[in-house]
C-alpha cells in the first residue's frame, strides 16, 4: 500500500477542509491510502481564544498530532499551511525545523512532496508561500509535485478562486468568513490524486 501523509496546520478550519478534500483525492487512486495529521500548536489556548479560533480548534481535536518520524513512514507527503506574510505559518516552520536528523540520514530523499495553502485575499501570498515551502522540500531531496494545468479549474475567470500550477489554494476573506469553494476543493483533490499516482509509480 502506498501511504500518503497529509500534514497540515489550520487555525480556523480552512486548511483542514482542503486537507479532507486532499484525502478524498488520495482515495481515488487504487493502492493508495491517506493519513491526515496536524502539526503541533505553538500558541497558548488563551491566545487562540482571543483570536476567535477556539471552536475551530475543537473541531479538529480528533486529528492526531504529527511527529517528524511520521514523515519517514510515508511514500508521499502533502503539506497544508495558511499563508503568513507570503510564507508558511510559524507552526509548520517549527515542525519542519525539527527534521534535521531526517535530512542527515536522507530519510526523505525520493519521496513525493506537495503543498497547498490559503490566504485572506486573492493576492495575499499564496504562490510565494508554496514556492518558498518548496525550498525545504528540495533540501530534503523530495520530488516536488504541483497542480498541473490539466486541472482546468485554475484557468477559469468566472469566479474568485485560488489554485495555481504550484498547488491548490483557497481564499478565506479578511475575517475568515469564506470557506473553500467547490473549485478549490476540487483542486486539492486533483493535486492529491496526481501526487499519489506519481508516488505509486516511484514505489513500484
């Protein structure tokens, strides 16, 4: 069985919804299994409460916490992170900064790596977040997979939507009021299925 690990951080639930869609995409590929985990929280509960994130966090409390060792067991890893000033969030950065031993051992070399993200606005750094995330994956020797233009949903102009050739994305709105659209979820599904097929071929 080809194991595809989906590791995410989500404060208000937008990235979690994209992660669930990605898991659906993995399940579309025969011989592949999705595992969803979340990176450890670094903010105190009182800060999360002040940010209005408590209820969303409770809705994700059943999702297991990822360790860096989980990365070595997977054949492909799909990362989900919100955008923070055009980069990944601090929680994801701290998680990845703990993978030095994996880098020394070459534990992630040859594994498929892919990224999806969110931002508050249309031009809020979705592409730069994914591209800068790719740097870490390349240092780890991973095979970087994006979202090809074969996913026609990123070509449309009839609606406001995320997604680019670098990876699926969603636009949340300034107050987090917008949840992922069907087109954005479809992008996450397509990307995950695409990454899974490549991982399956590499595993074989």
